[in-house]
């Protein structure tokens, strides 16, 4: 019939997927084929890790207006920030 070429049975579909998997080769073949993409992905992950490290460590210290205060002054400043946040008045600068 004409529709046999268009509509495939699950058995034929399974065989075609198996053939594609066999054509793919071993893991080393896949790694060799996609070496550039894997290298770019590893570099991107490394750079994102460095960026997040500095964003968290440096951003938290210098963005606060309580930076440089110690003791009671720092506690009062932080308390004012908590009160401002709880009222919905967050100051960015």
C-alpha cells in the first residue's frame, strides 16, 4: 500500500532508533565529535563559578550601607534595614 511508507509501525521505529544508536558509536567517538562544544561548556561553567563567587562575596559587603560600621552602630543599621524591608520600602542606594 501507499501508506506503508508514510506510517511506520512501532517495530520499524524501534529498529530505526537502534540503527541510529549503533551509528552513533562509542562514548569516545561522541566526545571526539563534540570536543569544541564540551570545551566551551566547561569553560562557561568555570567562568560562571568565578563570577558567582565574586558576586556573592564582594557584592554583599560593599552594597550594604552598613559597611564599615562595628558593634552597636552596625546592629542599629541592620535593624533599620530589616524594618524598611518589612514595610516594603527597600532602598537600593
